[in-house]
């Protein structure tokens, strides 16, 4: 999957190799969130070993088909440096309230020094019918899950370089994030109702958006708490993580 070239004790991670690493991390993180937060029944997950950890991966055919479609599109956007962030939104089915937002910000390492200048220069959206927040929706076959992919514009150049970093070091950094997701049950409020999830992918305005996706709002949480998680870098991409959640005394009575 990764196009990484061995160079002594380091590994030269190409753009394509970095995209594969980031995409696999997103897939693993989403599965971990769905399991830990009880969005899908635990018996629909199987144990696998990744990053030196035992992780849980869904066996639900509809969900896997959906995630594979999203990850395929994500890889295409990542190769062109279009992705700004991925957000996993957890919503109460009965209350229709957004209860959690798991946010993973993506930075292209070579472009970080120019990011501040570019943030205010672009208009939001990559579809002609929406010049503000844009969100594309693709439904799974599950009756309890609604999944969405969101794009929000933000300028970013598409420099593609290679650099050297130990794959083991990258995996150790990812391992720390997965461990934090697993430990999230110790600080996040209980989800006292059946929940669905949405996937929001923010891109810049140059991204080509499939027509089958549809608009949706950002699903922000009012009166929320935020916990910053760890980050990892491939030296091509850097991914920062955080989770925002609705305070317990606001919704759990």
C-alpha cells in the first residue's frame, strides 16, 4: 500500500506513501471511534494488529463499502493536497443533537509557513450551488448510520516532496493517538441514546467533488468541551487530532 523506499535506518516516505499512511490511519481511527462509542454493536468488529496494537475493525459489509469509497476519494484529494481536515460527527438519533466531533486536521509540511497568509484568501465550497460551507452526503445501508463527507475551501498549495523518517517512529506516533481514542471512554460522557455518525471532509476550492455527495452543515456543538489529542507526521503530512463533546450537564439528565 505504501510506496516507501528503504534508506539505511530511515525510510524515504514519498507523497504516495504518506497518503497511504494517512488514509490507513483515518480508516483505523474511524473504526476505533465507532467501536469505543458504541455506534455499532461490538460483535460486528474483529480484532486486528496494527501499529503494534490490537485494534477493532468493522465486519459490516455496508459500512466497509462506504468507508472504502470515502478513503478512495480521500486518497485522491490528499495526492493533490486538497484535504484540510476530516471530522467524525456523532449525533443522537432521537435528539438529533450533535454530541461529539472528532477532528483530524491535515497539514502539508512544506506549506505550513504559507498557511496563515492563505487562510483568508479563499471562498468556501467547491460546488457552484454553494459558496459557503459545503458537505457531500453518501448514505450507507445501515439503518442506524448516516455518513456524510464535507468540503470546506481553504487555499493550500500542492507541493509534493519526499523526505526521510523512520516508519516505526510514524507508527509509534499513530499508536499514541489510537490509545487515546481507546481511553476516551474515561472522560467522554455516556451516550444515552442510539447514535449515528457523519464524516465531514474539508477541502480547498480546487478539489473536484463527486456529484453523488450532497450539502450538509458543519454540525458544530454549542457549549462544548474540547480535548486535544496527539499528532503524527510523516514529514510529508502532519495530522493533528482533537475531540469536542457536548457537556454532560447540558444533555444527560
